[in-house]
C-alpha cells in the first residue's frame, strides 16, 4: 500500500500570502531546525501541546526565500505555477549553500 501525500520534497509551493517556498525533505529539515530561524508566517502549523508530524499530507516543511522555514498546514499552500519556476533555482541554491556549511 502506497502512502498518500499531497506534496513531495522538491515541490515549489506558494502560500496564500504570495510567498514562494520549496518543500524540503525530513533530513534537510532536521539540519535546519536550530540552525536557521522559523518564519512563523500565516498558515504555519501550531497547536499548543501537539507534536509535529511531518507527513506531507497535513504538515509540510517549507524553506522560503527569506532564509527561514516553517511547517505549513497543507491547506494554506498550493503548488506554484510555471511562471514562478524561476524561483526554484534560487531556493535550491540557498539550500545547497546551507547544506555545504558545517552545521
């Protein structure tokens, strides 16, 4: 049985406020936590006393252009259009730069 997901690592997404971001893998997210700031933008997952469960169905880790990350609720993001694909290169370069640093 295949696990159902709405978003995959590497997907370019857009928030309802218009910010573009890149869905990241769990391994990349683990490196980001504590090393870079969480953006806490509108639509991020927050529930007092509830643990994060990165499942790419309801909770999706996203890295944004401003160099922050958030665990977003899937209902608050959508896949980006072809017109926004140029932002993918910038975001992927930022992630590779982050990974190459010793964190």
